[in-house]
C-alpha cells in the first residue's frame, strides 16, 4: 500500500522533513498492518462492550430537559451572522 505522507501531513497540519518521509511512511504502514490484523479476529457471538477493561460503566439516565435559549446563546457568541455562529474558515479546499 502506497502511503502519501505529504498529503497526510498536510491534512494533519504538521511539517515533516522530506528526509523523514520514508520513516514516517514505514511507521504508518506498521500501524495499518496492526489495525488490519484486528479484522482477522473472530468476534462472532461476542457482545458489544463500552469498556476495554472489566470495570462496568455507569451511564447517566438519558432524561429530556429544556434546551438553552437561542437568543441567550447567541448573545454569548463572539461573532454571529444571520442567526448563526460565525467562525473562521479552516478548510482550504482539501
């Protein structure tokens, strides 16, 4: 599998020296190989779990409640345009 380290670095917004690209590509290939190994495990009949350990998870009861007042929330926002939060653009056509 060919890994495009430059593209991944661009998407992650990190700088990688060109001389390190082969090392990083090798490390990513190793990670992906280990992840793919998980797909070989037979999980037929194994119930889904929320934890990785033996400790049970105490989930809070999902109780409906009244939501926040839109006007109050918008008053607290640093920037609003036409009733929506205005945020800086992060996507540059990637």
